[in-house]
C-alpha cells in the first residue's frame, strides 16, 4: 500500500519575502558592505510596518535556528510491512525514528508528492545518514528549481558539514533570486501571474538595463539553455545586479540572521577572521534594537541565534589576540542565553575570570527568566564546573543535589566535578579512581584526561601505566591535543625534558587555548634548571590566561630561585590579588618572607596556608613541607616549644621524614637537650646515611656532649678540683689493695 505524501510545507518553512521589496529600488547598493547593519534595519522596518510573522522570525535575533529548519526533518512514508521470517531483528523495526504524530498522517491525505517534495526527503534523510555528497547533489537541484532561501540554507549547511566552507560561503553571499524560476517543476507555482525575476521592467529600465539584449536572442550566451536567465557573476556582480534588477534579488546573509551566522562560521573555518568579524559586527548589532537582551526569553525553546553570534564573535576576538574583548563577548553570549554552553566553557576552561568573578557571574545569570522550568538545573551544572579554591561547602552541596535530586551520580560531567575537587585537595589516588571511572564510561573526555594524566604523573608507581595510556590515546585520537599532552607528560616522568617540551609545543600548536600544555612546557624548563626560559614561558601563560593566578605564582617562584626578590614579591602579590584562597600561594609568600629574614611574618603566612588547606579539606600529608617551613620559621623567632610541636606533627604523619628528624634534633640541641638531639641525628642518619648536613650536626652535638661531660675541660670536674682529687686518691688506694690480694695468683700464673 502506497504511503500518503505529506502536504506542501510540512517539512519546509514558508518562503521568506525578499527584504528588497520594502526598500527603495536598487537598494542592494546599500548591501555592498558585509556588515550586519542591513539586517538590523530590516528588523526595525519589519517591526514598524507590521510585516508577517514569517519574515520577522527570520530576522529576530532572539529566536533559534529551529525556525529555519524543517518542521519534519525527514518525512518518512508510513511503513506497514510485516516482519519477514529469518530476518535480522533490526530489519523488522518499523518505528518512526522521528516519532511523527498520528494526526500528521491524517493531514497528509489528498496530497501528492511532486519531485521537489521527494528530493527534499532524499536530502534530509541523506543528512541523517551522513551521506553528505548525496544531500548536496540533490539539494543543489532543489535550489535550482525553487529559489527557496530555506532550501539554499540547507544546501549551505550540507556544504559546511562536508567541510567545503568556501562553497558554502559563496552560496550565502552571492546574489540570490527570491522568486521561483520560470522553468522547471516549480514554474507553475505562480499560476500564470509570475514574472521572470531576472528581467528588468522594460518601462522602468535605466542605464545598462535598457541595453540588455533579449533573453532568447541568437547572440545571447544562454542559447545553449534557452529560457534560462542567469544573474551576473564576477567581481562587479553586486553592481550589475543593482543596476539591472529593481527587486527579487538579494543575498542570503541579508535575508536571515541564521544565514549570516553560518557565513561567518564558514569564513572563520577558512582563517578569514577579519572578514568573519565584519560579517558579525565588531559588537552586537542587536544590543539596542529592542528585540534582544538577557530578560527576553527564547520563544521557540532553542538557543538564541544572537547568543551564538556573540560566542562566535568572541572566538574571532581570540584569534585576533583581543582577549579582553573576547571575554566581554563570551559573557554577553552567556547572559543572552544561559544554554550557550560553549561561551561558558571558553570563560571557565580558558580561565578568563578569577575564581570569585566566576562565582559571582554564574550566580547573576537570568536562569529564571530564560528557562523557568530548568533554570535551577542549569545553574547547578555550571556551578559544578567552577574552580574549587573557594566556597568548598557550597560546591559540596551542589554535587550532592546533582546526585540525589537529579540522579546524575554516574554522569561523566558530574563525576568530573568530584575529580576536580579531589585534585584541588591534592588527593591524587582518589582523583585517579574517579577519572578512571569517567574514562571507563566515555573513553574520551576532554576535561578529564589532563587530570587523569597528572594523577599518574604524581603517583610514581603509575608512571609505566601513563606510557600505555598515552600510546592508546595517540592511536585513538591522533588529531587531539590531549593525546600529545599525555605523551609529553610521559617524557616528564622519564626526566627527558627536551623531548617533553617538543610534544608540549605540538599540543599548544594544535590547541592554542589548552592551558595544561603551556604550564607543563614552562615546568619542563624549570625542572631542567633553565629558570630564565621558565620565567618567559610562565609570563606567556599569564598573558593568555588572565583569570588564573598560577602562572604569576610560578613566575614568583622562579624569581626566588634566581634571587630576584623584588620581582618575586611583585609577582606573588599580583597572584594574591587574583586569588586569596590558594594555600600554595600563601606557602610561597611565606618562603619569600623567610628569604627576606622576616621570620615572624613568614610564620604567620605558613600558619595561614595550613589553615586554608584544612578549609579546602586537602590531604595533610601533602602539606608536610609547609609544616616543616612553619616549624623552621618558629625556631628562627625563638619559639622553640612551638617549633618542636610542629616537627612532632610531621613525624606523626611520616616518622621517616629526614628533614623533620634533623630539625627536631636542632631544636633539642638549642634547648640544651644534647643527648636527645644526638638520638634524632642518629635516627635521621639511619634513613639517609650520607646526608652531609646531618653528619655535621651530629659532630657538633658530640663535641657539645663532651664539653659538658665529667671530663669537660671548659666546665671542670663536677664538685670542684679538691673533691675530684680526693675521689681519685680513694680510687687509687682501692686499686692497690686489690692488687695485693691478687698477687699469689699472679705468681702462680707467672710460673
């Protein structure tokens, strides 16, 4: 039984009227520039003149591309075949993948498909099956028959999916007829009232229009295809069209916001960043049009095309090294539509804002106005992706809500939030367990792989596993920057720093916004002792990631190694201004104060670092160096009892810590407990027998012990000289008496 064809327009949008019809004749002269002002003017005219809803929807920046896409992407004929015997179960599936309503089938009665309807079906089904060449081949014929801007838009989308960006851009920016052709299957659409759109009116023709030869003249270049007129092409095509045609011709980028956005995407893919920025505008052209803004919801439920254009504008600003403007564009995109996750990802993963700025900005978005039903969920998801230096309790509550209320306990993105928190707490093993679960679920998760690799770097017995993991990534995703980042980290584990830098450079070339590669590249210089080069690399990171305090902190650390204390202090204070809740930063500031011999201030900074470490619930074992620094600062200020308690805390966590044992011995020595100091020095040497510093300290302690013993030269014998001589005489007399009593035995023995 044959299926009933759908009615006309059931999977296509109503034709978009040419905006040139409401403008003065030859108004295409105003469109020589590719700027978006013509769209803004058309939108204002459509609003003021009460134009049709169809036209306003194409120009409305608060709508999504859903209005430009077919209502039924792939209208399939109802299938009523019976399952055959001995067939694969999937071959018997008759479910409509697009779940068309039964009511639609009733609406289709009485309509017969024409060739354009059938080819539109072929085109969309080919797109769904990723047969892009088939979709482009049949879509090209549809556009030639219909001159429908909607069909042209889908043909351009097909070219874009085929990576034929230049071809798609040409289709969107060349002169395009806005009325059906006079030949072909759609020639009767006008029912006899249609006039050829490319022929200038004889009575009104001016200039070159009067001099045009008749279309069917023998001398015409169109004699091979009689009845077909062609638009001018070439460098002066826009001028020729403006002279020859009063209306009926425009450019797709001037007819639809979606077409302009797609054209800018094509230009960006070709590296024509300035042209794409001109296509979109240096700033949002709809900002003051009265039709956009954060408080205006999207009526069709999709993502606002205005927000997508702002996001693309931000990407172009990054390509042009205009970071501050890119940040403003991404913030505007997310404010216009909270569903624009790409803008959020650029802001957060690109670390364009400080942790506190991120927290405040995400809380200030208009979730309730834009997505009343789903605003709370969107807000929780965004909060879970923020950095975890502050608001520890709030982050924990967010993760608990996502797990308990929304059932996302095994979702990769939610698990990544847990892993990120564990990594911030320096709990490498726990973080590795979570990242392993994520990669077991999805195999490739861009945000998780750097954490997974870093954990394997820190856990030494997993270094060999890192080699296998990097090898597997390169096989699966050779074009991914994270794969070569893993290779570079393997060479870091093997301490082959030049090779590691080679792969980090390759990673940064593949993805210039991949922050871990830039940081690791600078680390490789630092670990090799090339501190000057490390400072340069860290400074580049600070310029690229203006919201992160880590590059500035690393710059300060390198300057301390180079004894550039003034520059180190400036860098550390700048990092503190950006993030005042990182325990590691307070530790480095304490080291800076210690090097300046400001021991009291250093002790306060070390104590503050440990306090913050407890707030963010980090592993205390990871902060053993800070405990030792704190104890040393206390010892330098003369607070020996407090220093002794701090060193004992370290020994409670790690009883084999050589530094803590040595400093405990020094503290005991300074307190006069020389014997206890000698014991600690021996314990330290039992773990590290060739430690030269401890050997020297032990020698000093032994000398001090000899000086204060019973044979001390400096202190004299205990009880005074006279008492000492009396005891010695008694000891000598007792020895003589014993010798006399033992003399017979001695004689016998001598015999």
